[in-house]
C-alpha cells in the first residue's frame, strides 16, 4: 500500500517511505521544522503522520489565516505560526500593503511571533500586474511600516530574498528587469542593520546555497542573521554539489545560525479536494500520494544530513530540464550526496539552534 506501482514526481525510486523512516531510525534529537506551509484539514492530518514517522515534533507554519484554526486542531501545540499576507486576495495591493498590517495584528493574536517578507525577483512581475512593481520588494515603503508594526508587537523577521542560480540563468536572464542575484541582497543588508536588534531568518539557505563563500560573508557581516535549510528540491540539488568536508565545515563554523526547515506545502488539493493553499495543481490525488509528497521531503533532507548516501534523489526536479532540456525531462531528479554530519552538529541543526532562537520569542505568547 505504501509503495507506488509506478514512479511519481515525489517517488521516482518507488520507495516505501514508511519503511525508509524505520531504516533511518529516530533522529539524534527531536526535529524542529522552522519553515513549512501547512493548510487544509485532511492534508494536515496526513502531514502529521509523515512528520511523526521522521521524528519532527514541532512545525513552524506559514498557513493561510483562514486555515490557521483548522491546522491548529490537527497539530495542536506542536504548530506555531509565522505571519504571512493573503497572497490569494483579489485586491493584491491592499493585501500586500495596508491589509498586511491588519493581518500581522491578527496573526499576533494567534500566537505568531515571526513575520515573513516574500521578496523573490518574480514578485516584480506580480507587482506590475497589480499596478506597482515594487509591491513585493524590500524597497516598498510599506515594508518599513510593516516591520515597525511587527517589531512593536514583539515579532522577529523571516525573508525570502533570492531564487536558484538556475532561474537567474533562465527566468531572470533579463538583468535590466530583475537585477543580478547579488543585487537582491543590497536592500536586505541595509534593513538587517537598521533592525539589528531583531533576529532575521533568511529562507532557503539565504537564497544562495550554490555559494557558501557568499553566505559566509553574509553571516560574518550580520550577527542577527540566520539561515534555514528549506526548499528541499533546491537544497538536494545544490548542497549535494559541495564536497562533503567543505559543507560540514561550513555547518561547523556557523553552528547555531543554521536551522532545519523543509518548505513542505500541504493542501486539500493534494487529495483531490478544494484548493487550500500551495501549488494550485499537483500530481497527488490520493492520501497515499499526498503522504509520499510530504514524507519525501523529510526523507531527502535527513538522508542528505545524516548519511553518506550517493545516488539519485527520489524527487523530480524541473530545474534540470529548465537549464538543459535536451538532457532532462520533468521526471528526472538530481544526484543526492549525503554529508554524514556529526551527531553534535545535527543536534544544533535539528533542534537546539531553533529552540535557542525561537523559543524565547514564542514564549511571549
């Protein structure tokens, strides 16, 4: 029942993810996932099963505000919220502007003590469609008002700044429109210094897992800045390219500043139900397919950090086709290299860094 009859985008290797969880065993310490998007009722329940099998005991979620209470009923005290705007709103200018100020207050009432600012380059396209190309950027004057409001409420910050190098070679090739990858960080570094008393988490290994040297400099310049490991497909592809000893040394140098995150998205659409957040379309249409979708992310991340596995990833990666369509299809995945991280570093990555950073802020609830 747990092994698919044919390869899927979440299970190219046709693994039984329940058996794989047992094979990995319990992690060295219970895992805190600081970056997810949990929405829907049944989907959240399926996620909980996958999460528990892989040793995750606490989830920080960027749920949609309308689904927060449903998610809390499913996950109880083991979910904590991160404030996000209503990206699905018809009036996007209001939702991302003045409306987000209202949402931050509402999220604070639900216990959120962190606010997320999504500033991906493709936001310029979405902003132009809404009549303001700066709508999603850090240069938007409303960002400072939102930051001031969140800070006054006792909230810390998370930000999505940049996207994969593969996208800058393809989707963002027009530098006059999107800027260079390096330029994405210029307004961030200004704001990180202006709000230096507030911790920042920069999602997806800071948006540049391809360049550990750049991340080293970023962390060196800003003591209040932290990274999370979310965006599983991206992390599997790019972190696997770094030599095992080099990446382990990076983790050692910045232990306590790097937090575990998955970027798992759940939705009722994954079981053939109504859209409740996340990708509007998905190959998943049954509970087992949804389970594989969620479990595959924890399998890949734990395999990458805990083992010395070197082989194909079970998760398809469309970025491969994006940069080399002659060689790859939508159903191809990258190679996955396990970095065999030492247990003491895993304790920091999986649990202690998050508990040390986030615990005091969320204790104010």
